[in-house]
């Protein structure tokens, strides 16, 4: 299923929005883009700009703001994720970062035009370690930042306590190269930049994508789209349509957001009123304090299956309370899950997968800004423009073993890595 059990807490903070009606007829068009997320909207915008006569349809299984683009933690990184940082490959990384920063401009322009300035600001990001495993990955990241000439600040445990109000961590780094967002507001703003000529259908899930008489057919619950070109911009769910199954899997992760905390509780937090912190271990937890006084935690991972609701709240609360015991009891206003397109080597599923079928999937947990860039480049590529060598810059997803070996492998790796990173959870 491309929809989730629980509503996005970010989207619930916003006023209700009137979605575009679902598709209810059969249409013949030039291009169908599946997924109105960062990737799909950016692709539609660029495609229409380059080919104004193209009849483009953009469909989404959910409502804009309610799907995965509106349920992430809102870190819009201008540079590579720490996990992808490679000090031995600085020129490639510098080019990837240059392109990513340019794509960030697309998102800030969208928010300036159609959003509220508080929905997106360049607050930077902390990364912090609670154990030796985290400290060693922090040291590696610092080596990369230094070699790449990127600005950062080192923080001791007491500085982290003073700024963030938690003594959970032993050390940290602060990097300014990140925006913090209200993600549901940002994706709504990005969708508002679409030209009227792009036909959008929400609550319209692609059920199948099949070749048909030299063209493609996209079947949805109440209508069929026949098109010359089709774009898979539905990330983790492309495999459900039968594509990239040997290279990508869906990993579910979960978030909990409190309501605005009382002034008394806020006074027990640190001096920084608006921050984000990324973990130094794959199984660690992401944290945010928002400008309106809420706390967010993102943690936990499941392979290909969304977890039972009852256990999510308990686990997230425990992890948040461990970091902020002074705030007990902590209650969430909302909790939710979302799926990330995961590849074994962190590479992408990108390009023309089959004649006239294009894909940009496999975000690996960091595809808001990168997705925007890759969607734009995919449109250029499909229209025959010369584009940078995306797979050389961001990696090409490697082969994954088939089932049942893949599930067994994932659980074994999770157990091992989860144990290694147990103090970072
Ligand atoms: C809890 C959580 C926290 C995260 N935090 C961050 C973060 O802080 N920073 C960051 O960069 N990334 C983060 N991510 C990942 C981030 O959400 C993705 O990288 C980003 O949204 C990718 O954008 P996208 O447009 O490529 O794909 P997606 O956001 O996955 O969008 C795909 C769209 O396709 C639609 N769709 C799926 N299947 C179908 C179908 N069959 N038919 C029609 N439509 C379909 C979906 O409804 C969705 O709107 C997080 C993810 C989760 C789950």
C-alpha cells in the first residue's frame, strides 16, 4: 500500500487543504508522472518548462502533504548525508553538493512565493554521539568536513547541554549547511508552483504500469492513463509496481511530535529555541525542537512492513524521555510512520529503466533536496538534454539478494547494527 495507517502530524498542524479530485476517466496523454513528492513535482515543473506543449499528468496515491513528502523530519540538507560523505572523493562530492545547493534554491523560492517564512529556514544541524560507536563516526564526518573545507563547530557534552537541554550526548558537531522545514508546508508550497497545464490527480494510486502498443498504460482505481512516457517518482513503492525489485526495498521509520510545550517546560530546555539533531548511527534517533515549542523524535526501523501502532508510541516516548528526563511525563500530539526507498549501497535507481520508462527512486532517507534535483535532471534526461553523470555522482543502486535471503539478511544486519548502536537509540 502506498498509504499509511496514521496521519502525518505535520500535515495535521496545517489548515485543511482542498485536494485535486481523483482521476475518474480514461485519458491519453504524453507523460504520466507517478508520485507528487519532491521528485515528481520537480520533474513535472522542469518537463513542462522544457516542453510547454507536452500533456503531463501527475498522480499521487495520497493527498499532497499527507504522503511521505509531508511526513519526514524536515532536514533539508545542502550537502551529503554524513553516511555518504567520502573524504577520498572530494571533487565528486563537491560537484554533488553544488548541484544540491542549487536545488535547495528551488525549494526556498517555492516557500517564499507560496508558504510562510517560518516553514523553512537555514538553522543548520547538529550531529551528536552518545557512545564510542557514535564518536568514531563523528570523527570520520569531521575529517570529511575539514577536507572539504566546509564550515562546522565542535561541541562538548556541556555545550550540547547548554544549547539543547540534554546531557544524553558526549560530543557533537554543528554544521550550518542545512535548512529546517515544516515538510508538509514545503511540499504544499512546491505543489503550488506547478503550472495549470500539469493535470494533477490526488488520491489516485497507480495499481499497475504495463507496456501497451508501443506506449505505456497506468491503471488507477477509477481510470486508465495511456501515455508515451512514464516516470516513476514514487520512491519506496516503485517495487510494488514491479520495478527495481532486485535493487530497492521499503524501510519504515516512525516519528512522534509533541504539542507546543508549556513555558515552564521550555525553560528546562537549552538556549537554542529552534534546532535539529541527526544521529551518528544508522539506528540512532533524529530530534527537533520547533520554533513553536514542540519536540519531534524520529526513530525505529522495519523492513517492508509498517509496525503496529500500539508499540510505536511506547518506544518513541521512551527514547525521548531518555534524552529529556526533566520533561517527564512527555505526551505526543501525533505519531506516524513513513517509508524510505532503501538500497544496499546507498545508490539511486535513476534513469531510463525500460524504453520510455524513467525512474528516480531510492532516497535512502535523505531525498527532499536531492529528490528535487534528481526530478529536474530526470526530465532533462528524458527530453534528450545533456545532464551531469547522476549515477557517478550519487551512486547506482547495487543488486540485493532475492527473498527469503533478503529478509533474513536485513534482520541479521539490524540485530548486529542495532546492538552496536544500542546506546545511540
Ligand atoms: C519519518 C521519516 C523521516 C524522514 N526525514 C527526512 C529528513 O529529515 N530529510 C530528508 O531529506 N529526508 C527524510 N526522509 C526521507 C524523505 O521523506 C524522502 O527522501 C523524500 O520524501 C523523497 O521524496 P520523493 O518525492 O522522492 O519520494 P516520496 O516522498 O516517497 O514521495 C513519493 C510519492 O509517491 C506517492 N506514491 C507512492 N506510490 C504511489 C502509487 N502507486 N501511485 C501514485 N502515487 C504513489 C506517495 O504518496 C508520495 O507522495 C524521511 C522519511 C521518513 C519516513
